[in-house]
């Protein structure tokens, strides 16, 4: 996957030699980056693939980009994403904004 700018990094996530999603880092100021993970096939959700990809991106951010603070955001009803972030030791810091999630307006949670 091609990067568009120097402050945004997106890498593909592969499983069984198939592209199944992506992981990205959007770098902001003060060595901070927002982590994003997406797994496209719902049959692959809950199998630890996103967690592994997130760990790899965090490691890459720390070692290669000098990132010292990672942030993330997810929907209140996205229980798998919330569980993954909590396993990675992300802490909830706010609940600001709403966005559509599976057809309903849903609270956003910032980590």
C-alpha cells in the first residue's frame, strides 16, 4: 500500500497470503500518532489479528519514527476494538462526538 505523505503511514495486514485489512499511524505534533486498525472480513474479527497488527505498528512507531505517545478512537458499541485497545494498555481519556456505526448514531471514545 502506498503512503501519501510523510506524516501518515499505512501498511497492509495479510493473513494466509491474503490482504485482509490495514494498520495506520497518523502523526501529529510532539511525537504523537493516532493508531488505526481495520480488518475487512468479519469472519476474521476476534482472532487477535488486529491486536498483532497494532502491536507491530506501535513497535514500528517507537523504533523507526520516534513516537512516544499513541492515541486511538473507536465507537462505544465496537466492543472488540475497545477490548483490543485496553489489552494494549490504552486508557480512555474522553467521550467526545458521535458517528454512525452499523446504522446507528454512536458515541466516540478517545484513548
